[in-house]
C-alpha cells in the first residue's frame, strides 16, 4: 500500500543528488565534449545573451516548432510510416495538438492509437517531447544564472543542445532499453490482427464471420522514456500509461514513476549547486516533498483505502435548502436511501485502474503525474473517488510540488518571491532574496506570473460551465461534470495534459460525421490557455531574475531573513498552501467536495 | 537577428536528426535484435503462426468454461483504449455493475451459495415496487438515461420501440405536445414513454431478445416480452436490492465488475479467478464428464502456478493473466 | 576643538530608554483617542468617498465600486431578501468609510501636530540688518534667504538661519518640547537656529537661510499633513501586490457566478432529487458576490496602508525626528551599519581626569597642582575636570608645597603669570610663572618633544606608563615643569550606562556599530571593547568617515550616521540615513535626510527601530489580511450554495445560523477589523530586537496563524451575537 509511493520517492531522491550534480556540471559547461559534438556546439553558440535576447531566442524557436509541428500533422495523410492509413485531423484539433506539445502540456484531444501515424508519433510527438521539455529546463538554468548574479543569462541554443544531448538522449536510451525488456513494443508495423481464442468473442461481422481483435502497435519504446523524463505525458495510446503496451508491468510502472520524478527532483539539486546554496535548495526540496506526501497520502487514503462510494450503501438524507420562494425560506431536498451492491472493494476503487501495477499505484501515479505536470496517467482520473480527485487538481493548481522540469522550480520561485516579500517585511527590512532586494519591479513580474494561472483556470471554467460548451461535453452528472470542466482547464493552464477524460473534446478526423459537439470550442479555448499559461509565467521570471541580477548584493546580517532554515520552510509552505487555497478553494468545493458530500449516485 | 535565425535553424535540424532519426533508430535496432518478440507486441501465435493474442492485452471470453477478464469500457478493442470515465456519482456506473452482478450474485449466510437471480425474477413478476405497480415503468421513469441507452444499445431494441411508436399515435402526439423542440423523436427519445406503456400492457415482463428458429431453419433473434432471464436479473437487480437492502449477499470481487483504465487489463486477481473457479470447473467437468472436484483441484493448481504479483508481491495482490490461463485450459 | 565652553550638555532625557518609550507610548495612546481628532477624521472619511480620491487606493476603490454595484442591484433587481441586501449594502459602505477613517485619523493626527507647529509660525516682526548697518523692521514672511536679522533677548527668531554674530541662549521648546534652553553661537557647529524659537538672553545676528514658506517648520508641516507625502518604494511594491491580489480575487469571485449558475442548472434538471422547481442560490446574487469579493480582497491592509505610512512619519516626529521623506524612515529599517560618535553617544559628554600619576620626585598632589595650574586657562571640559579633580584631592595629600584645595585656584597663581593657550600646533597648554618656570601639560608626544627641546631626559619607563594608560582606554596627558617630567594625568571616558546592552540589542537586530572617535587607535580600541561596539574608526577625520561609509556601501551595506558639524556634511550626504542634529550647522542639516530636534546622539537607534517597525507593520497586517480569507471561505462558500447544494453545509465548520447571517457576519467582521486594527497601524507592531529568525517566527505565529484563527472565532461570535439581538436572521 504505502510501500510503492515510498519506494518511488526514496529511490528518486537518492538518484537526484548525483544526477542533479551532473546537470549542474553540464549547465555550467564544465564538460569537455568530443570534437564533432564540440563542432556543432560551437556553431550553435551565438554568445552570451541578456534576458531579452534569451527570451527572443526561446520564442523564435517555439514559433518555428509550431510551424514545423503544424506542417507534420496537417500533412499526416501524405507522409510515410502510415501503415494504418491515418487521415487528416480537424483543423482545431491540429491547432490544439501542436500547441499542446509545443508547450509541454500534451493535452490530447485525439487518441494516439486511433488518429496518429507512426511518422507523426516520431516526427512530431517525439521531437516536441525532447525540445519542449528542454525549453523549461533552459529557462530554469537561465534564471539561476540571473539569481546568482551572472552578467548574462547564458546562451539559449547552447543550453538546449546541452540538455538534449547530454541529459535527455542518454537517459532516454537507457530507459528505452529497460522498458523494452519489460515488453514495450518498438516496431513500425501496423495493427496486429488477432483471431480470438473463442470464436466471435469480439462479435461477428454482418457476414457472420467472427471479428478479429485489432491491436495497435508502434514505436512505443522510443516515446515512453522522454514522455516521462520530460514530464510530457502524451500517450501513444488513448489510455496512456494505463495501456499494457505503454506500461506492461509493475516494474515498468515503477520505472515510469521514477522517470517522471527524476528530472524535477534533480533540478532542485542543480539549483542548489549552481547557486552554491544547497541549504536553500534543500529547504525548497523539503517543502515540495512534504506537499508531495500530502498529495499522495490524500489520494491513497481516499481512493485505495475507500471503496467507490457509487456502489456502497447510503442513508437517506434530508437537506434543507435556503430558498426565498419557498414557505419559511426553506425547501427540503431528499436524497433517498441507497442499498449497497455486493461488491468486495477491499482493494479500494478499482474502476479505471489496472491491476498489474499494484494496489495503490493508481492513486500514487495520479499524485506524481500532476505534481510534476507530466499528465501521463495509469488510471482514469475521472473515475477516482470524488475526494481523491482533489489530489491531481491540487497538483496542477499549485504547479510547484516539484513541478515540471524547470518550470516547477520557476513556479516555486514565484511563490518564493511572494513569501519572501511578505515574511521579509515582517522582520523589519526591505525583503531580500538571495541577497538582492525585492522591490516593485520584481513584485510586478512575480504577481504577473502568479496571476495568469488562476485567471486561465477559473475564467474559462466559469465560461464553459455556464454554457452548453461545457455542459454539453461532460459525461458525468452534477458536480462531477463540473469537475471535468475544471480539470480540463487546470490541466491546460498547468501545462499538465492529463484529463478527466470523460469530457467530450475529441473531434477526430477532418471528415468525421459525428464529432463531439463542442470539441472545436474545447480545442481553441484550451489551446489559447496553454499558450498564455506557458509563456507568460516563464518569461516574467526570466525578467525577474535579470532584474535581481542587476542589483547590488546586500550582505547577510542577523537582521536578514534566512531562506535556508525551518522557519523559512514554514513560510514557503504556508505561502504556497494559503495562496493555493485562496485561489482554488471555491472551485474545489463546487467540484470534488460537493460530489463527495452530495447524493451518490446523483440522479440518472 | 540573422545569428538568431541561423542558430535556430541549426538547432531545429540538429534536434530533428538526433531525436527523430538517430535516437529511435538505436532503440529500434536494439529492440528488434535483443527483444524481438516484445518489440513486436508480445504476441502469442498458434501452431499455424497466426497471432491469437498478446500476453499484454486482455481478450474477451464469454464461455462459462473460461475465466473472464475484467469488463472493458472499450469492448476489448485494442485499436482504441480507455476506461469508462464514470465517476462515483454517475448512475450508469452503478447500473453497469448491478447489471453484471444480477446473474452471478449468490446469497451468503443461511442461504449460502444460492443464486439471487431467481428471486429477482420472482419479485419482478409480482410487478410491485415501492408499493406501486409497474416496475418497468418506474424503472424507466427514474433512470431515463438507462432506458434510452437500452433503446440505443441494439438495433433490435430500437426497432421494437420504433414499431411501438408507429402503433401508438396518441402517445406520440401527447409526447410531441410536451416536447415541442423535438419534431422527429428517435427511439431513444421515446424510451421512457415506451416502457411506461409497455409496463401497462405486459405487467411483470420485459422486452428481451429471444432466439428462435425461423421457417428456413436459421436461428433468428427477436424481441419478446419475457418473464425471466439474465436481462431481468441484471437490469432489475439494483431495484430489487433497494427493496431488499438487508438480504445477506456474498460480495463479488471488485475487479470482476469494475472496468480497467485501458479496457485491456490482461489480469484479474487470484481471488476473482477463484470466485469464477466453480463455474469454470463445473463447465469443464460437464464437457469432459469428469469429477467436478478433481477438475476444480487441477484448475486451482493451474491458477496457483500461473499467479504472479506486482514487484514480487511487495506492492499488490496475486494476479493471474486471463489469456494465459485460458490458453492453458484450452490446451489441456 | 572649537566647542564653546559655555555650552550646556545636550538635553538628555530623564530615566532609562525604556521609561522614555513608556511615556511616549502613553502620550500616543492619549493622542489616538482624542475626541477632536476622531471627529475631524469622521468628517473627513465622508469627504474621501470621492472616486478621484479613492482611485489612489485600488483595493478600496474596488470596494467602493462594488458597494455602488451592490446598492444598484439591491433596488433594481433584488435577488435575495431586501432586508439582508440593505444590511449588506450598509456594511459594505461601512467598510469604505472605515478605511477612509483610518487614513483620515492618521492624517488628522499629523495635522494636529502640524497645527501646533503652525502656531509657532505666526508672523513675527523681524529686524533686518541692511548692508549699511541700518535696521528696519519687516514681517517674518517677507524675509529672503541671505537676509540678516538682529534678534534680541525675548524676541522670536523670525526664520531658519545661522548665527553669524554673537552667542545666545535659545528656548527651542516650541520645536523640541524640551524646556531647558540651549546655547547657540556663531562660527561653530552650533550656529543653526530655527524660526519660531525664542532668544532668552543676549543679542545675535542671524543670516536667514530659508525663505519664508520654505523653512524647516514649513517643510515639517507640509510633511506631516501628508501634502507632499510620496509613496515609498516599498509601499509601491506592496500596493502592487495588493492590487494583484485584488485582481486575482476579482477573477475568483467573477468566475463563481457562472459556476453557481452551472449548479443551479444541473440541480434544476435533477428529477432524481425531486428538485424540478428552479433552485436559486446566493451564488448568482450580485450583491452577495460583491460581499464575497470585499471579504477576499486585502481590504484590511488596503485600508490601513496609507495610515501606516503616515503613522511612521508621525512616530518619527513624536521621537522628535524630522525626516525629509517617508523613504528615509523606511530605509532606516534596512540599515546595516551605524556610525556612532563616541563622545555623547557612547560616553557621557567628555573625558574627565580621574587620576594623577606622579613620576620621580613628585607626589600625586604635586602633579595635580601643576596640572591644575596649567589648566586654569584651559576652558575645555578636560581642563576643567583636571581642576575639579585637583580640588577634590584630600588637603593633607597636597599640603607639602601648597595648601591647595582650600583656596580658589586663581588665588594661588602668582600675579603676573602668563597663560599659554592650547593650540593645534603645540597641542599643549600651560602657565609661565613670573619666576620663569614654565609649566606645560599636553599630549605625551608634544610634551616629550618640548622636554627634549629643553634638554630634559625622558625615562623609558615613562613611555611604558603612558602606553599602559592608553591601553586601558584612558587618555594620558603629561605634565612637566621646564625640562622635568612631573607626572601623568589620566583622562578617562565615562561610558554611558546601559550602552553595552544597547549594542548587544543592535547586534541581534543585525546591525553593526562603528564607533567614530578622534582618539588614538589604542584608546579607541579599549573603549570600543568596553562599550561593546563592533568596530571603530580612530583618529577620525571627516574624510576618514566619508571613506569608511563609501567602503561599507561598496559592500552593499546601508549606513546610518549622525553628525552636526559642517565638515560632517559630505558624510551625512553620503550615508543612506544621515541624521543631522538640530543644533548643528545648516550645512549638516541640508546634507542629512533627517534632523533630530533633540540633538540626541543615541537617537539613531530609535530611528532604526521606527524604520523596522514601519516595514514590519506593513508585512504583519498584509499577512493577517490575506490569512483572514481562509475562514471567510468557510463561512461564505457553503452559504453561497445553500440554495442549490445544501449538502455543502458540512463544509460550514462554524455552523452559522443561516446563509445570510454567515455572509453578513463575514462582511461585518471584515469591516470592523479595520477600525479595530487602527491602533496597531498607528502605533506599529511591537519591535523586538531578537534577530530576524525569532522575530519572523513570532510574527508568523501572531499575524499568520492568528490571521487564520481569529476570523473563525470572530465570525462565529458575530453570528451568535447578531442573531441574538435580531440584527440578522
């Protein structure tokens, strides 16, 4: 039960120290590459960049990535490596998908096993998984250089090169081999046609012949390592890491979890080493780990240790609703008594879970994947018990419980600045972070980065919840339907990509006669949310770091607030939790909490 | 800006070459040589070399002589994958589980081992629910979505409703008056009205597919009002349960009635397999005219031999791979 | 040293610093609730409702707009009961008023002080001295910078300026509140006079340095009235944070409306729950959402922010410190290094003679007599203390050559003796007796040189003795008779009591104290150790001070110093916080960014504390304000959806009476917390010099955790009380 999450987190923490050290070594350019690599690296190096140049380089690269990605998906039907003859996706789906993978979100309004060719999987998905993940990584490196007062932010192209060549590709190769050993396919063949053991088990065709079982295969093992290492999360298959080909065994599931966490955790160590302030980094590490344990513990408690309440017995409840139009201002709403179904749920809620990963694997994975904005899933989040659904949402709302590689630390930095500002005032000095005074400009940038996330989640959620756009797309009633809408925008804004996947947001092929009715609305809305929530919250902190870099270093005195002790850990934890709660509590109450407290089942 | 463009372009080309050509090529090479079978999808072939399944993908089994995998929200279609995505407050989830439970649930306690199904049928035939007559009408009214799903589920069902719609012009006219927005109602729109009407005409009966021989000797499925059968045991189990909340029933292992995330989970728990063991053994014994207990023992030994647990049992309970066990059963 | 001998020691407050603080606090408390201030503030808070004034405070502006919106909806399309809506409107309106009241009260307090000051700025007659020597009478307001005026005993000095001629005792109580008169004289560091003060004796000529309307007093009045109050950098940053939070909560609240609509729609279409009739919740009621918004946005700190800033200035003023800007006070909180003059700050006034050490053939009394004779003409405090010490010697001890002690010293000095005054060149003073004997007293080096010059011999042991005295922090003077060394006079610094503790406090606050002294390094080191300062600058020249400040600043440190002389001006200007003594020269006052009206050298410490308190108060109230929101959610969210999702009642941990009472209780709590916190905003959060970490823990506990807990209690209490008295239902 608890051994799986503990095993995962302890292993990853142990690995993160040597790994983080290696990453700092790479990003500080202390390595000496072989000649041909050096040759390419020198071609890429355009010299030291200030924050504006770094940002321009980053945005330019992303723009080009958008164009290339769009071209690949648009031309899918005409490109090679398409054994199953996948056609052209609808324009809005292409926009959404390109945006989604470029922004490291990997929100999927399509189903990989039904809609993409092998060429798209390799040429578009795989490539974006490497580069978009590297972007977040580079941003963190640039910000660290600013925080430690370097005269420049580094060189974007060189940083990208370092991350991809010295970090992502080697680790991916190792992981790819390990995962293939567990059973992940690595083939360019099309679907396998299976004659079932029982004739007609898959039904019969109109001509009376038994239907075969069709099994989609592909270069899965190439995509899986970076899907997790880069906290991308876009599944080769619709069921993502719940699919037996993406995640064949408990061991592959364990490896996957470690893969998801390893970079985000190592980056904290890298942060400490590059800043030469390990104590501060360890405080952040501890705070994140505490929050992670909270998230995972909550999910396991409510999902693995509780049965699915939809099947259990419920007492009759009479609620008094305040109603101005009823006599006495009160109206009663009865929730009838429900008898329990004879289901032995000792393993917890099994709906949407795979058995081979272990009992608490679904809840654990849900916490991991949303803590670090991966978005890969090994169980269907939509079917999590109501309160357990809070865990993935919280992960995405806070977006800094480790957080995506690079981006999580950057988000934490924003909370840090807010915390430092308020707490710093309380020691009677102008707040300082790492010896630099935090003043109006820094706060402006920090608040800008902080603002985007709640606005991009709550605004569109409200809009869609009130209109048919949202209500017409949900496949669960009442508060759970609301949760699906809320989850979708949380996922888009956090660049997570997981979903309460019951939401009808798939249009499919361009010539689809009966697409999900509001899928274009979802494509466009989440696409825009992903773009805004990706770039503003990384550009603002780069500017913030640059602004701090330019400041004079204030000496440390007994009157300075320490950022490397237990008190500060509480400040940070308090800031994240308080701000998070204030922003998202009402939404959480209307979604999962209302579902949990309200009648189960709800109508139908 | 020129330097930017040049470096950007170079980065683009270099990363495409490395990430999309070199890296997958290496993995493809290793996969095809070192892990060839796995790389091709862990397929299982029969003696003719035809693929008959994959170790990793659940295959449906409906025969009583086979163990059955977990229910699949995608009907075991491995060209797609996914879960039901139904939350706890979705009645359809409860309904799906109840429908599956009805025909298999047994009593515990004093009547241990006896199936509940016949009791459900007997209760259904009395046609009294909540002190009022008309179980089917009440069921359709309370669970409109389930009723209309019934009409959608099978062309036969839809056709039956359509025939009713053509025969009941006055009911149709009334419905159209109440629902002015829908000019051309489909059978699923009419399901509730249909069942209400059906309930009056056929108290204690439910329209169900019945196989019968046609004139030319072929078998044909038609919808007939029936008094018993798995449909009634399944569909009305939840209603029966509401009127018999204290009935002492033996709980069914959850993985037997709850769908997996992928819809392709190849495993069931050992507990689930043992629950199914009686049925499988009885059928196998009947087919081969052997002693049930002996067969049961053999199959149990097979299960024990085939059982596996995640990470050696550290993180989960004992499981068996349904396809592997069933293949072993078939090949015995 | 050109210090005038007649000068009285700077006014020192009676009692310990703690006493002082207590009495100040008492006076503040009285001032806070003075009825006339409350009345003025009350009136002003209505005047401040004008949108163009509110606009300057975005948080409260949002509240005002919200209130208007709420009132409009109350009467145009009331969604809920009218009685509830009207109460809601009233309390929303009250929130704005309370906020205005807080600012107005702070301003009124400033204004009251300004008024007292203004009384001293009455038009007074001025006697302008023409170039020609003629004197003509004009009114003070007509004076221009550069004019010279004559002020006689009993007259009021008509404007700020410097004495160019004469010495006078001046009653500065109008500004400083100290009744003891002070001496001001031309040509020294105490030449500055302030308009509105009264000359008590003598006649002086003052060169006016500030034209009418730009005087010290004018600036002070303008400052306290807030007319030229500019927002400080930190305040700007904080307002930014507050505005951002306001924006965020605007989104949170605005998004609740469609979300509530969603709940209404799915509840309405739920035949299962028999809720086929339309259900309506307060979640789609605009005035209620405005109430929620007002509860969430940081109104507490938003309302008090201006008051805190004004109160910071006000507190400085009450400590008799005149800051030239709010920024200066704020920066004081950040100071890392304090430059403190030894004399007057660390030690009491001046050095005193404490011991006569005889050399070969002399007794202590001999040395005392000779030293005293050589000091008769030396009017420096040191000189006087030598005479004092000699006169206190037991008679029998000094009886050998001269029956000193019983007679005034002048009487034993033979007629015709010639006094040799101290000069910077000789660094000796002395007496040439009629019999030709020359008695000299002075710094060891000078005297040794003098003795060697007269072919005297200096025993090596003498130098040892001299060093020994110096090394224990005392200053040795050497007395000689012609070429013969008679002995040593030991001058000792008397440390002010309690300074060690004070420096320890400063150290815990994270401040480094640097003692500035003209003493030699050996003495300086000893005193530095005794006093417990962290560092010292010995043989300090103005240049050395400036150099030191620059060096510290290059390390990123902020430096505060106090000074009075013209030659301190560059250093005062360079320092981040430069406090000029009011008694100092005009140049010093111009250079610094604060003026201490008490001319009390220990005031720097207080300045730092005020600065820290200012920042702390802001941080504490902001944290409190934001932490408060959690409880309000628990009150309001279940209430909002009581009409549609009644099961959310389980989320209402406070178990409030009804949805409307929950919302009103939260809104009322939010409103009345503002006036309740006014005293803290004006007085400031208590500062304790315990180091950043302990301070942070304490404040987090009180304002963070307290901020979370207090509203739970408060809202519940309000709900119970208001329900009991029937205000809400």
